[in-house]
C-alpha cells in the first residue's frame, strides 16, 4: 500500500526534501531556542506523531485519508531535508574552525 502512494509522488517528495535542505542550512544557529521556538518544535512533533497515528490506524478512509498520508509523507521529507541541511552546516562550521596544521620543519 505504501508503494502505491509513494512511487507516483517521488517528484513531490524530492521537492519537499530539496526545499528542506536550504531551510535547514539557514535555520541552524548556535544559541538555544527560546520558549516559543521550543513550543513550536513540540507542537510540530506532536502534530506529526498524531498524523502518523491517524494514518496508521486507518480511521480516515477514502480520499481524505489519502490526502492525510500524502501530507504526512511530504512533511516527513521536508523535515528530513531540514535535518540533513542542519547537519551539513554544523559539519562545515566545524571543518572551517579547525586550526590549520603547521608545516613540518625541514
């Protein structure tokens, strides 16, 4: 069943992943998030978990259920792109701040 939903939608999922990459790079910061940033993250995670539970239970049938599953798959692809972009940014910053090795004495 999952393949029937995901295979025709791979361009949309790739687009959501590709859109998440630059937002993950730009959204990365060194200071911790304030109260509203953490609250937004908690609400987003709860929404994704609730959507996954709704899709897994199969309580929404028909076209609305299909829309819910497609939206959940797109949100998961976007979040994966954001996480990968953030990790790439942190690795790039670590490599950039690493001190240069001194040349060996001849």
